[in-house]
C-alpha cells in the first residue's frame, strides 16, 4: 500500500513525543495534593508514584495520537 509518510517518521515522533508528554503530565500531576493520603515526610514516595503514572499516561497519550496519524496515513 502506498503511504504518504514513511513509517520511520512515526517511530521517531513516538519517541520524541513520549518524553515531551511525560514531562508535561508529570508537571500537571504535581498540582494534585496527596498529602492527605500519604504520611508526613513521604515526598519521595509521592514523587515516585507521580513518575510512574506520568510514564504510563505519557505512553498511552502518545500511542493514541501517533496511531491515529498512522491510520490516517494508511488511508490516504
């Protein structure tokens, strides 16, 4: 099938957008106040939890967006 854009462009954009999205999601998650759930002086655990959640959400967000563009590329 003839595609407009090469597949390697989507691989590269997936990697670059993953780091960008993860950074923005991590910054957004820091606005959430979880001090009522965790004990005092547990900032390291909260930060670790936010990092894990940011990586997961970043991957899901980027995968959804890039997959959409890949399918649009295959349709054209």
